[in-house]
């Protein structure tokens, strides 16, 4: 059974820092991995999608990498801003069941 | 604009009173799914559908029903809601294939008293 783990569970950093969020998964038979952002009480906003055949994707200050063989993905946020404060979730799409399985998230606080 | 629309956004109801939460997407996606999100438990899948008239149970289907009569709509039905179904519910849709990106609705906060 696929398990998705995110470390750390919470992170507090001063504005301007570069930071890395981690996501690991136990079953490498995935179609893709997606990173989402969720603000309190709100819906999920897709940030980046990495196909299983890709190694990384970039969007603005965000860069996500995928190492499928080791079951790991990282989300790199450059020059963090207070507006980046949110919960970040990773999810893998299984290629056998087409099921989207989520990690429990990393709650990020960027202090001014 | 590509979007997934859920209604209502907020709902307070009493135990046992049937309710339906609607979900509609405008992207012609084959795949649609319902999740509930609870503190400490994360997002858990309730039901999903790969296409019209094709639905399957997720991890926590008890107490819920779904239907997929049209491609764009995927309503979630609670026949007899109970307080343990108080939660934040999300509907999602996606196309099929590895390039597909999942889109989520804004959520429905349900309270059952």
C-alpha cells in the first residue's frame, strides 16, 4: 500500500530564506507527483506537476525534483516571502489504480 | 476559466437529514473524486469515478453515495448524515494520463449536529 510522508510537519523561517520541503513515497509505480498549496480553510492550488519520466519542474521561485527510484521528491522555495505561508501537500498518482494519494503536508510560516 | 465548482460552501444540518453536495467541472475531465479532510488525518478519498457510470470506492466510502450520470457532474450524497461526517469536503477532477493535473474545488465545510 502506497504511503506518502512529508517532512517536516511544520517549518518556521525568516523572510528571504531558501527552503526545502521533502516528500517520500513507498511505491514507485506512479504516473506523476504533484505539489499543492493550501491556505487555511481553502481549497488546494496546484503548484507543480512532475511526470514519472521527468526529473524536475520549475515555476518562478519554485523548483520540484523527483527521484522515482528512491521514492523522493523535494520542493525548493527560493527567497521565501510571508505570502508563501501555507500548508504544502504532495500527492502521487498511482498508475495501477489511478488513485491520488496525499501526504499529510508541511505547514510553512515565513516570518517578516 | 478551468474550474471545479462545489456547492454549497458551508452547510449545517441535523443527523439523519439527507443531503447532496454538488460538484461540477468544465474541463471535460474523465476522472473525478471526492475527499474529506480532517485534522490529523489529512486528505482521504471517499469515492472516485473514471468516467460516466463508472464509480469506485476510495478509502472511506461508508455512509456516502455518488453518481456519475454526466461527465461534468459528480454529486456526493449523504443519505443519513451523522456527526462523524462533520468535515471539510473537496471534489477534484483530472484528465487521464501522466501529464494530467488534478484540479480541486474550494471545499464544502459540513457540520452535522
